[in-house]
């Protein structure tokens, strides 16, 4: 078994709880996009991504950086994508998503400042479809829902939710075909907002998706940065990383890394005020919106890792899917395996999922 060089985390082989799984189902990096690179180059790129993840944007807007440059340079933003995820339903799936997923839990009394998700290992990753379309998927880094957010304006039963999203070739609402772009942005939600009276009661600039509970379901997307003009093939999943930060009273940021390039988008934290209560993080690859499913080829397997920063070296918890703390309504067709948590240079959780 080969391993990628990582500076913030360890090889999965070091986790005794997964040793028996790996001995039966070894991962292969035969399709790794950086397989031809010198290991030192791989390590340098990963260190660069981690540094750029925590480096704040110099202003609001959209930014780009190319390895090994360590400055975010402003680029033109794309208009907010008409993409919509959905919150989970009460139906319990047999595969990952729709509320059924591992979640990284910060220690009691700590709130997450930033998280970075990626796929350090995979096996037989050949194809993925969503609704019959190849390479249609989203990477989502999702916060917990927050019933105490000031963004709810005091409405009882309302909660805020924030998603950091990379969508490969999303379908625009009402469009006859895909967008032709892979974009990264932040999607904010206010769920059960206000008191439903048949009219749009969401705050200005938000889209009203109708009644849920006694209020309405409101969503708003930030401006977007174009990561790739076209679809990013699922075979390149191991070369993608998605990160997010939350800053109370300031700007939240999402960044996506693909190959030697990184893209960052900033967004006012006041839209969700999630920085005040971000205690759980979910990351995975799922369908490309609207509650859809990412369907992988038979035999495919992934290792998923979430790196966390909450100002402490205490070990986070792997919250099990049985607690239904995952917040995305999208799914994939992979079955969850073991999960482990620990502390390296950063606290982390990592888990297996396979078809």
C-alpha cells in the first residue's frame, strides 16, 4: 500500500482500529493525480495548501493563489450560483448522507475556527454519476445547525446553518443543462424563520423556499470563484481539498484547492453568525444539489479526513451516524466503515466509506 505525503496528519496505517479493515481491503493510489511528482513536491504542495487555508484574504471578494506563491490575489467573482443543497429529511438512508454521516465534534466549551477536508486515500475510484450525468457531485463542509444564532432575529424554533461548497458543473434552477463550471462558495440557511403567512418573509437578499415548521426556509449564496471551467473528473478527487473558516463579527471564508491552484471567497459572518456556535463539522462528497445522490462504481472506496482548529490540542470526537448529526440532505452510495479521532499537528477525524 502506498501513502501520500501529508504534513498535518498521519497515514491510516497507524490507526490500529482500522488495521483489520485495511488488511482485507487495501487502498491503492494508482490513479493519484500527483503520482508522477517527487514526494518532496507533494509534501511542499500540501504544506502550502495548509498555510493558504489559514491565511486570511486581504479584503472581501474572491481570490486566487498558485503554488508556491503565498499571497491571495484578487480575481473577479462570479455571480452567486443558483445552486441549492437541501437540509436532511427524517428518512434514514442505508448509505452516506441525508443526516447519516460521521461528524467531527469539538471538545466541550470549544468552537471551531476552521476546518479542512480532503481524501488522503482511495481505492478503485473509476466513475461517479448523479442523475445519469458523469462527474456531477459536490464537496460539502457543513456546520452544525445553530438555534441560538442572532441571525434568526429572535424567532422561536429558527436555526442557522452554513455550508462551504464546491460544486462540479452544477445544474442551475430551471436550466435545461449544467452550468459548465466548477465553483466554490458559501451557502447560508435560516430554517423555520419568521412566521409563515404565505408571503416571502425571508430577509432581503435571501430566497424563500416555503414553509417549514411555523416559519420559512431561507437560503442565500455568496458570490463564487470559478475553480475550473468544466467538470473536475471524479478521478481527480484526491487532488481536491475544501476548507472553511468562521470569524465572529468579520468575514467567513471558503477555499478550494485543485492541483497547484487555490481559490478563496469571503462572506459576512453576520449572515449566519455561525462563528458563535460552530462546534461540529461534516465533510464528504455527495450529490450535486437538491437532495441528489453521487453514485460511485462498484468496489470504490474512500478515506475521508477532516482537520480542525478550535484553539486546543484536545482530541475531537467521531460522532457516529446513528446520532444523525450530519446536516446535508445530499447522499452518496457508499457505506460508512470505521472512524478514528486523534491529534497530530491539528486535531482530526478520519473514516472509511466504500461501495
